[in-house]
């Protein structure tokens, strides 16, 4: 006797081999993005050491640090004129100093009988002074706008210290040349020259004394100008660029003078008022008609009533749009039928007649 057996069960069909989209996971990209965000937050981003300039960023997007002195008093309006005057005076003094330095250098080269230490003291300062004055002439003949105010202030500070440093050397030259000049021609230790003549030696020593005295005085006169230029350029360097008195294109205002008189201005206003009249055929060449029409046109600043009252005839409840005006506007703006519209309407009429005949 056959026992009871369970029914035959088929094994499930494996769709992985036949369906390519069986393993598709629509949330795989989302899970991957979440994993990347979690990993980036867990590990801090390393500090960027360079480049410090981003060329893909607009320059105006950076934060502008406000100035430490936003409210600075403006400089004197004659500052530019004073600077130019001081520079030209300094230019003349430097030109004289250059001539004095070259003359002193020639005199001390001619002198003989000087020990080594005195010879170096007599010859080196005039040579240095000639080089400094040459550069000073090159710098002063240029416009002060060619250099930044800070650079000009630094140069004037150097010029001041050069004048102070050269002043004692010229005092030394004047003192020792005057001492030898007053000595007897045949005295022991008196300086001599290439000429080997007592009269010419005295003239050379006298010239060296006078040149040393004049050169020292010129350097002394240059020191106050150096101080003034240094302080002025230092003050300008602390101002904003748009308050630089040397930059006329940033700080000056153009003085626009009136190019016409009052009568010309009134005539121009009359022509402007006449031009505002639409559809007018007035001729501006006839002064009689212009004057008559000018009397009819009120002034711009005189208005006896408001514009709304002038349109509504002193009736605020007035409405310009009525049924009659709407009908009139529709009649005026109605366009005549074209040939294409006429043919279309005729075709429709014939079709309607044929349809009625078929019904009957």
C-alpha cells in the first residue's frame, strides 16, 4: 500500500541569469554619497598652504578693510604749488652745489704737500657730493607724480642726511685752506700746487677756501627744504589715493565757466518750450511768432492748478471713457477687410448654401 507523499514542488526559477536588471539597486548612488560625506566630516580637510591668490575669483569679491583714518582733513589747496616751488628752488641749489663740488675737487687735486689722512678727507667728500648732486638734479627735474609719495619722502630724508654729513667736511676744507692761505709763502708746512709759484699757490688756496665756504652754505640752505619736502610727502603717503594733491585727475574739480549769457539762456529755454509742442509748425527763425507763443506758454515753475484738475475740468469724478467714446474708438480703429478675408467669407457662404440644399 502506497503511503501519502507530499506533492512535487518545483524549484524557484533563478532570474539572475536571464534578467540583467535583477541586481539593480536604485539607492546605490545615494548610499555612496552619504558614505563620502560621512568620511569627509570625520577626517578634517587639510589646511591649504598655497596658492594664496585665486585667479578664478573676482577682485571685487574680497573684503575691503576700512582705513584706520576714514575722516582725514584735506590738505591745503596750494600744496601742489608749494611742492613744485620748493623742488625748483632745490634744483637751483643742487646745480650750484654740483659746480662747487667739482671746483673744490679740482682745487684739492692740484694742492700738494698734504699728508695722506688730510688728502683723503679733502678729496673724497667733493667727489661724493658731485655724485649726490647729479642724482638730485635727475630726480628734481622729473614730475613728483612719477614716484610714490613714500619713495619721495625717503629720498628727501636721504638728501637731508647727506647735506648734514657733507657740511663738516666743507668746514674742514675751508678751515685748512684758509690757514695755509694766510701763511707766508716760504713757511714750513705750507701747502703748494702743481704750478710751483707762490702767487698761483695763493690763488688756488684762496679759491679752495671760497668754494668750501660757499658749498657749505648751500648745503646749509638745502636742509630746511629737505625737511619740508620730507614732511609733506610723508603726510601725503598717509592719505588715501583720492586725496593726493599731486593727482589732479583724482582730487581737482573742473571749473566749467558759463559759455552763454543770461539772454542766450532765456532764448534757449524758449526754444525748448516750443519744441515740446507736438504737431506744431512754428518756425524758430521768426522772432515775432516765437515771442507771441512764448507769452501763451506758462513758466515751468508756475502752475495755477494741478494737472489732474486741468484734465477733468475741476471735476474729480469725471471719467473720460464712456460708451460713446468706446463705440467711436472701435469705429476709428476698425480695419478694412482684405482680399484673403473676403475669399474666405465667400467660401463659407457657399458651403452653408450647399448644406441647406442637401437638407431640403
